[in-house]
C-alpha cells in the first residue's frame, strides 16, 4: 500500500469532508505519478467514499434509532393528551430537521380531519384548518392510510386541491410536505406532518423514520386517551360513591327521625318536640305555625316549596291545623322531603289527640260547673273530689265571670245566626283553654260563657275581669265583654254561693253593654253606685270607702272638716260664696278646702257622674255614722 493510498484511511478515520478525498490524487499527479498509479488512487478513492457513505448512513441510522428510542421513552412517561401531542410534533420536527411539523386528528362524527397541534407555524388560518376526507395531501393520507410526500405542493396533482386548503398552505408558505398516518390497528386516527418552506426531497429512510415515529405516537395517543377515560371513569365512580354515601346518610337520617318521632309519640311529646327533632335531623330551622296557610301553598300529604322554604300542611279529616315550615333550604333531598312530610303527619296526629283530650277535659270541667250552677244541693264532698281530679284548687277564693262576644258588625253579616254560633264555639274553646291553664272551670251558658277562676295573690275581681277580657279578646281577635262577681270563698265547699255570684256577673255584663263599653272587663266595684245596685252583697261601706274614703281618712288624721265642706258645697249648688255662709268661714277658706278635696279625689270630682256618686256616698256615710252613734 502506497503512502497516498494510506492517506484515504486517515481521511476515513478523521471523518473528513468529501472534497478532502480529491487531495491524494492531486498530490500524486503533481509529483509525476504515472497513469497506472493514478488509476489505483482513483479506485482507492471511490472505495473510501463508499466506506464513508456506509459509515455516515450507519451513524445516521444509529442517531435516528437513538432519537426514536428516546422519543418513545419520553412519550411513555407522558399522561396528559395535550402534552403527548405537543411532544410528538416537537420531536418529529427535530428528527427530520424541518421548519414546520404539525398533527391532525380525525373527527368521525363530522367526517373530516382537523389541525390539532402545530410547531413552527405562523399562520392562524393554517392552525385552524379542517380538511375533508380526500382533500389535500393530509386528507388523502387520512383516507388511504398511506404516507404521501410532495417536493412541491402546489405543482403536485396527485391529490385534490381546494381553495381553503391551498390558501392556508400558501399563508404558511409551505412547499415540501411529508405526511404519514397515525394508525391504531386498521383505524386511522390522524396524520403526522413534516414540512419545509423550500423545495426538498424527503428520502425513503426519512419517510420510514417518520412512519415509525407515528406508530409510537399513535400508541402514546391511545394510552393517553385510555388514561383520560380511566380518570374520567374513576371520577364518575367517585361521584357515584359520593352519591351513595349521601343517600346512605339521608336514609340513616330518615331512620333516625322515624325512631325519634316514634319515641316522642310514645312518651307524650308535643308539637315543639317534633319540630325540634326534625330541625336537628334535617340540619335546618323547622317551626310549626298556626297562621292561616294559603291553599295554593299546601298540598294534602305533600310538602311544597315556597321561595327558599318548604311548607308541609298539618291537617286531619279535611281540617288544617297549621303547617310545618322548613326555613332556608331551597335544595332538599327527596328522602329529607319525605321526612318533613312524615313529621307533618305525626304533628297532625298529636294535635288531633290533644284536641280530643282537651275536648274531653272541657266537657268534664263544663259538667262540674253546670252542676255547681244548676244543682247546688249536691254533695260538696263529691264535688271537691271531681275538682281535685281536674287539679282545681278547691280552697282558694274564686270569681264567677260571664263573658260574651260583642261584635258590632255581626248583625250585618251575610248569615248572622251562623256567625253568632261560630262566635260562641270560638269563645267556649278559648274560655275552656283559659280555665284549664288557670286551674278553673268553664262552660257555655246563656249565649255566652261562664268561668269560675281562682284569684291570684293580690288580685281583685275587677283585675281578673279585665285580664280575662283582654285574653279572650286577643284569642278571638274580637271584643269580648266580661262581667265579674264579688269573690266567692271556697265555692266547692259552698256550692249554693255559685249561682247568685253568676247572676251578679251577668248583671255586670249587661251593665257594661248598656254603658256601651264592649271589650272591657269589670266587677261591681268598678261601676260606682250602679255596681252597688247590681251587687248581691250591697257593700255600702266598700262603696263609701272607694268613693270618698281618702277625704274621710284625711279628716280623721288631720282633724279637718272636708267631708262637711263637700256636703255644704253640693247643697249650695257648688257656690263658694253660699258655702262660706253655711259654714261661717271666709270664702278663701272654702277655696282652699275645695282645692284640697280635688287633690285627694282627682280633678274630675265635680263632673256630673262623679258628683252624683260622691253625693250618694256622702248620704250613705252620714247614715252609717248616725247608725253607729
């Protein structure tokens, strides 16, 4: 081997450029080598160039395979579909060294393929391109599942050109385009492209390389889709699990409220207990209301929505007692809704039972009071035993009260008789409730109601009459007039005293109505001398004390003569001048005494009504004083 031939080995070792392989032959020709030697050098040169090309090809294939392996490894590590698609396009552009790479995916429902990801693209029109199957190079690849390459897109007539596609390709400035299908089995899911903005010949090895890469990319896309579907399925399972847990919790709450309501009914709980139990179970504010519920807002047996509230009617036998209202819960689970409806049913049963028990107790209380009024000769011991069973205090002083509804418009009502009958029922119900709460008795009588109520500490008959009128009037929302008797001591031990006391209460009631004082309550002591006439006791001393007692007491303490001054003042026609002549005092003395009397009795003591009562009290006081002397 000559020195010149060995130089080719050195060039191969250094990986020199192709032009460097001409140098040994030129040097040999310059040194005067013969034709035979030059022919051998040319042969060695060609052999070296073939070896160089083979080595270059192997290095290139090694680099491509290494890049393909790295790409597959990178794609295998990706889980998000968008990340996978971007990695595929970036790696394809890098592997083939093109200016642009892009990927389209098929859209089976629309029957076309659309641009999904681009790398190196500058045209918005191109990035939003959609291709029909068979249109353009990409549409042809998607339709035939075969790779296509063109050195000059606009001069290639093998595929269908459209104005839309050509305009987009022209905007991007693409010339040479290579497209390979993305396939899963026999199904084409998209197309992977590599393109340049200048004329270029894509070699067969580059087409095969991009095809191999597309195969890995398709698997990566499928894996990402499967992972996405798996994540979606897991999310659906989690949501379903949450729903199951929620429904399980609702069912548990329904079971809990059922047990609690059953316990409440068995131990005699009330409406408030039911509302509290349901509030705790449903986690909201539940209350029972007796206010009139509009028919449009309720449905028998079902709860209806009213704004952000739910309303469940509490009714039985076609009668509505009220409603259970769940506040501020616009979104209510069907099981919770059923729980509210069941609670309304339990509430109606409790109210119905309470009403039945109340009506029975009312009848018993009414029968006892009727016996006191109509059969006073009954055995007091038996009467006291019956009262004790009703928890009535048999030893406390009681007052008999006569009550009546005084509705001014009753006569003009469409059906006065029906209205009056309804008023009597309402009054009896309210009076019976009041009697039960105050441990008294009540009964319907003489078109109204009679009550026998105990006096509280420091309470007078007049106080009790006024309280009863206010209570019954507030309950009925109509004026209720109440007349009261004088206190009756131990009425059950002395039943014969009850009927006269009722007669006195009736007279006071009639007097209030004649005096046009509807809705008020009063005893005989409130009615002045009229009360003195009405009362059975004829409490003259009490009348005098209530009317002029303060003046009498003042004279007794101070040694003054105000009572005689009042008598002379009225006898002289309330003239100070004539009064001073009768009393033989100065007129200023009369004026001072009159002023003092006004401070003791009130500024209206000279009004006609008060003056009449005062003059009567003066006469009775004079008579009682004469009797005492």
